[in-house]
C-alpha cells in the first residue's frame, strides 16, 4: 500500500539529506546481499486487490472514505488514489499445497464484507481493469483521496511535467485523443497485483523470466478494453498508466528519456541492485519521508533495516515487474510484484491468472534456467506491447524464434510448463486442475474479459445509446462476479438485463455525440446543402480553424435561404457563404451539465440542437433526435414492464 507519511521534496538541503539516506540504503542493501542476510528456504506468495466503487446508477461512487470509516476495524482494507477505489491486501502464504484455494477463500470473505457494508450505502464493488462507466469529469482533483501521500504525489508529478497537460493517445477499434490537467488519470486503472518471494541468488534469473512471460500472461488475462466509451487496447491499462504519469515533452532531437511507468530497457544481468541504481539515475526523487533510521546502525545492532528512503523512491517508479524489499518475521526478503494483471473479471479468474503466472515463473526456471539464452529482449518487449494491444488475438515470438498465436502458445507450451512449476512446489492437484483449467478453457474458447466486453459492447451499441450500453455492461459484470462465474462461461448481455435505466442523472459528456461533421464560415452554402443531404443532418456546427464554435447552420435556415433566393444571370455575383445564413451566437451547453438541464433549455428556447463547448471549443452535440432515442427506449421499457405485470 506504500509509505503514507510522505511529502514533496524541495531542492537544497532537504533533497541532499534524503539522497544521502537513499544512497545509504542502497549500500546497506548491497552489504546484506554480499553477506547472505536474507531469508532463504521458503517461497511465499501474496496479492493486492484493487477495486472500483459504483453507485445505484452504475457510475463511480465517490464514498470510499465514508465506507472506510465503517470498516475501520478491518486493517486489510485501505484507500487508493481516487475516492471511487479501494484496495485490500491478502496475507502472505507459503507457495505450496492449497495456497490458491486458501487465498481464493480469503479474498471471497474480504470482498463479501466490503460488499455488504457498501450495499447499505447504495454502493457496489466492481472488479475490472478500467470501469466502463468512468467519465473524464470523474478524474478531477476533487476526486483525489484526501490523504497527504496522494496530494504530495500529484503535486510532485505535476512539478516534473515538461508540458502544460497530460495526453492520452490510444487506438484500437476506436481512437482516443484527449488532454487532461492532472495525473489522476492513473486512477482509471485497477489491478490484481501478485507477489512472489525470491531468494537473492535466484533473483536475476526469476526477474528475467517475469519479463519473458509478461506478454503471454497479459494476453490471456486482458480485461481493460474500454475507456470513456471507446474500444481501445485489450489491456488499455498498460498504455493508460504510462501516459497518465508521463511528464516528458517532445523535442526536435532524438534523445531518449524513459517514462516513469516502464517495462525496462534490457535483461537484468547481475543483481537486483541494477534496478534500484538505474531508477535512481534515471528518475528524479519525487517524495520525502521522515527518516530517523541509519541502515548500517540497524545492521550493527543485528536488526534488518527498513530501507525507508529506498522504499519511498521505489514506490514512485512503476515497473510492470517491480522489485520489492520487505521484512517478515524479523527477516528481510526480496519479492517480484507482477503489476500487469488487471482486476477481475471474477475472483476465480484472478486466482487462475495468479496460478498461471506463478506456475510459469517456476516452470520456466526449471525448464530453461537462464531465459536470456533462449529469447531476445527485443522480442520479449515486443510481445509485451502486442499483448497489451491485441490480447488473446496476439502473435508472439517465442523460444528459438518460434512464431505462435497466443492460444496455441498457452495450450501447447505454457500450460504444461506452469503445471510442472506448480507440481514442483507441491501445490495440490485439485488447485492445479481448477485454476489452470480456467486458463485452458479461455484459450480453447479464445476469450477473456477483454474479448467478452468488446463483443458485448459492440452488440449493445447497435441496439441502444452508448451510455445505456456501458451501463448494461457494467451491471452485467457485477452480476456475474457475484455468481462467481469464470468469464469464459459468461453469456452475452441483452437490453433486458438492466432492470432500471434512469438517464435523467446523465451528464452531457456521457451522452453527446463527439463524431461531428462541421463546416467553416467561408464555405459555400451549396457544399453545406450537399453535406446535410448526404448525412441526413438537420444541424451543422460552424467552427474556426482551431476548433472554436463560431456558429450553427440549421436545415430550417437552409430551406428559407433557397426558398427566397433569386436567380440572376450575373456570374460575378458573390456566392452565398455559411456566414451569411448561420446563427452567429448559438445557445450552447457545457459537458458537465445534466441531460435534464439540456432538455429544459431546448424546451424553453424552442430549439432542436445544443452544441457542447469547453472554453469556447466545440466538444460535442446534442440534438432532439438523440433525446428521442432515450425517450423511445424508456417508453419501450415501460411497455414491456406493463406486459409482464
């Protein structure tokens, strides 16, 4: 969960003091490694479960702090970055026997407690990589969890920003190009982070294996294909997390700069120290903490040091396979934290992902030893990006340059390796069969959470508006999670799956059309007439070259113009332009207004169209036709309910 007592680190003496502690921690860690001071002879696993909160309208519920107050006796549940997220930690357990079914049972009990308390506040919990109903307006600083650590982190990242805004650029079935004013975009992501304790002598070998299997584990577990109603990468978390915290700016030179969220730049060669040293060299220290401890004094006293400065810095560099130092039972240990796994779709799916990853880690070590002898790092990183983009549809480069699709690789190569690894650790046959069976079924059916979600949304979007489609999707996911059905057994949702759809609380940004056809004021009116005819449009916004709204052309005004126009033989007469007939100052609305307000404005002003603007820039449109679609759905739903009665 990270060190909570932190603050922004200012330059000068404060920075110098913290850097001394940080370098001292690295030297202490090196001393501990050289003198075999770490726990050995036991392998433990653990996990962190992040989750989203949704309200009775299936939108983000921002009451995490209120729920935590009601759960203050449960120390295993904690805050996350945003007010609509929570996190729970699972107990470390020895990697053997019934470890997965025991972890499964613990997680079910924890989520049951959270779900029951949340239900009293009209709140549900949702396990998914990215909440489908999340809105851009939900990611303002007003939804930052009110804790010192989070404010300090946001301010520190903003201070590193080399441009004015953060940008998201993702392309899948749809495309998302959007700016945002804070790194709170990171809060879109929720994960199921799995930890594996590693002996120091094996750390290099095992960390490189974690890099090697990152692509395949993402492919089979992908569950984050949508953001703001757009169908993007199958595991959009990967790109979103990097871009949300990316403070780099573009330049006219080719100097390379690593993003703070990264996969790595090469194999690990000699020691875990390489990672910590590289991160200190590449990334400025962002946060400080009150540090009284001298690591070497603790060592001289025969006690393991907390390495607090190193922990704080490591918590602000986001490797997808993160090295971790910890202390348990009075003995220090090392872990690898797998951060690529998304939350959901269900607990059994998460446990299957964990078993598959842990089994591959152990099995690859047994079968191949040093994976660097069998795979090129460039191919491993390429596999990672491919899997993030296309999930279970990916084509991989595998051992000895073999080209394989994800499903064949999983079924024919990786499942046997994972089984071998789990058996080597004496995991119970029942656990192995149960959880690897889920992975096998996904691969054979060529499905995972991302593919289910993409298919479902595409189907629903043909039948209703986008907001109702993602609302049905979200409600259906929660329903299946409560039943504990693995995702490969989920049915496609239908319009009838949502008992109640209440669009009156919608914001304009959730409903407006953003794929707009526009004209400019100096365009000839004949062009406008043809465009309106071609696309069957009744309204065309007029914008300038920078996207600012300067007018509106309506079909009524067009009809009036052509009805009154006098034909003359003078070919030199100036053609009629858009600016001659447009409404120069159309009535507009902002994206954070409610649909109810939009309806009221259109009714009171007797207009059929509302352009949506932000700082004068055209962002979308709402027309009477759009509102008619909502009305038609509600009338049909009401009629169906009457028939059932």
